[in-house]
């Protein structure tokens, strides 16, 4: 670590930190004058995860400022990370115009705020780690990348799946020639029936007009991951899919507007009462979802949320319009192909992938990577102990590894240590938007 007050990255000569804006200390009170100072804007679900991992970085990075309108959360985070009052903001806009006290900012606001925040923080000279998707429209994504390039700041996007141990293993097997040349890939995202109901029928990502298509909000990770593994530019894309099931005409007789009033709630797979009450038991998968529905995490708060909030509504109430199943076919340079399926209609499971090469096949579910070698007809099984691949469980080690890569890239002044930089991510977002266009127009869309 350098001990001076100059710019952290050599390439960022001309950008200097405000010399004494905040007094950064580690947990034992030791001053950390040149730890990477990172601001978190939007300390919700994702922002709090990243704050925790930054804080665990052995003093290489600190959470130096936060912006979050919820006072209780802001205060708690301020105490937890010893953030001075002057570096705590209720609105990211105030932080963006205040003297710059941090090297970088994590933008973990809702998707619709990404453009405004990213362009403001780029102009203010912050390096930026931006949550995926970059933004709800391709034009906005392009503007974000252009703003970062114009301001000469580093931009990275949180494609956490790239950083998982199983992805590293798959990449090293592919690059080492273990399966010869990739010919095609089959990739499945089993979102899970109650997870889908939570996020895409009842929750924040249920309508395209207020969010974006599910392929962008959920599966921009997967389309990005395929590009990362295949390592070639996409050339053509087609797609089919629709909202097939979660529609009013599929409501069973006796269904009510809310699960609490429903005569057939007990027989319904998507009962909010059953799913979220189950989540009142800490440690179960459903518990992090119940904590979103009722942040106070009590029986009373949950009953109130089910009675009055969006998560208590019948899944057949018609409040949603995003597709509940979709397939995407992608052709890459050299004629390699990939088929991607997303579905609501599965248990909540890890993604499943088969990579077919000229000399062998890789099969992975994110916790095991199996290599089948054609010549010897033998299978080698690699266990990857990194946990489940859902957001609530750290994306199979991807969250923590991505933050490590981010800290290393900025501390070492070596951007290549972080593979999902803004321009790379823009390219994979372009595939997503082309796939949506293909689905809506019923055409094959070419990518230049
Ligand atoms: N990388 C992944 O796998 C992954 C997973 C889930 C969500 N996401 C993305 O992460 C982002 C955040 O999602 P989330 O689930 O954490 O949402 P969230 O709603 O939990 O968090 C957003 C936070 O922003 C805060 N906020 C709102 N207005 C603000 C303002 N003016 N100034 C400062 N803060 C403000 C909210 O109070 C909230 O705490 C979204 O873009 C989402 O699509 C990514």
C-alpha cells in the first residue's frame, strides 16, 4: 500500500483525493490512510453484501461513505463501518456533489437509477462498480460506458458468476484444452417456482415498464457467462418465450386477491402465506426472502405485509407481465452455438450447464464440475465447495471473489484483474437486448 496522498492508479494522474476528508480506521482504531476507500450508494440487499465483503478485505479497502435514505439502516451501517457523519448521505445526489472522499463507488441502486448515478459519479471522478444490469435500456447502457470513458474513470459491472470458483475451474479446463474446441453449450437457469413468484410476479421485477424484461434483470448474468466461457463474439441470436402461467385466467376457483383471504390457499404451490411463514425460521432459504417482505422479521410484521403489501397478492392477480419462461439461441464467431433456457417452473436450484467440445464434455451444476474425456471414456469429478449459486447464498462464492478482484484491480492499478469491465459488459448486454428484440419480432437478429 502506498502511504502518500496521491492518486491511487497511475493511469489516473490528475485525479486526487480530497487530502483529509475522512478519518479511516480499522476495527482496532488503527488509521488506514491509504486503504482503498469505497462509497456504497444504495445500501439495500446488494449494497450491504458488498459493504460486508469490502470490510473483510484485510484493511486493503474500507467503506468510506454511504448513501441510503432509510435512516435506521444508514445509522447502523455508519456505526458498523465507523463512517463519519459527514460521509453519510440520505441521497446519492448529495454525495456526488460533495468533495470526493472515496476512490471508488459501488452503485447498488435500483436499475432505473443506474444511468443518472453512474454519469454523476463518473463526472465526479469516482471509479465505479455498477450492479448489473447496467440499465434498463441499451441506450442507457451505452451512455454509462461513454460517460466513464469520457471521464477516464474505471467502470466494472457486477457479473458475479464470472468470479465463482466453479467458473474459474471451467475456464481453466477449457483453456487447457481438456475438451478440445467448444462446439456448443446448453445452459439452464432454474429460477425456482417460489423465487420467481417472489421477484417476478409479486416483487420489484414483475413489470417491464417499471423494471425490464426478465432476460435482462435475471439472466444478463447467464448471457454474459456464456460469452465469458465461449470467448468469442456473438454473431446472431433468436429467442422465444412468454408469460404463460401467471395470468388471471389460470386462477383456481375460490382464489382471492390476497392469499390471506383465499379459500384454496392451502392447495396452491405459490401461497405467500406458506412461503414467507416458512422463511420465519432463520437459516432456511426462504428466510432472506421473508426478511425482504417484512424487514422487522416478526410474525406480526409478516402478517401486516401479507395483508397490505405486494408480496401478499395472489400470483394470478394480473399485476405482472414479464415472461415466465424463455429460450435463447446464440451463434458465436466460428459457428459455435449456445442454447439458454430460463424457467420459473423448477425447484430453486443452481444453474446447470453442459459444454460440448471436440474431445470431451464438461457438465456442471456450480458445485460439481464433471469432465468426460472421449479418448479414454473416463470421467473426472471436481468438487467445488463454494455454496449455492443464488444471490441469498453469495452466488457460489462469486460475490466475495468479485469484490476481491475489484479491490485488487484498483489497488494494483491493474484493470485486467477484473474481467467484467464496462465495455465488455456492454457487449454482453447487447446480446440480451438483441435476444429480446428477436423474441418480440419473431426474427433472427444479427450482431455486428
Ligand atoms: N449481481 C447480482 O446478482 C444482483 C442480484 C440482485 C440484484 N441485483 C441488482 O442490484 C441492484 C440493487 O438491488 P437490491 O436487490 O439490492 O435492491 P434494494 O431495493 O434492496 O436496494 C436499493 C437501495 O437503494 C436505496 N436508495 C433508493 N433511493 C436512493 C437514493 N436516492 N440514494 C441512495 N440510496 C437510495 C434503497 O433505499 C435501497 O436500500 C439492482 O440493480 C439489482 O438489479 C444484482
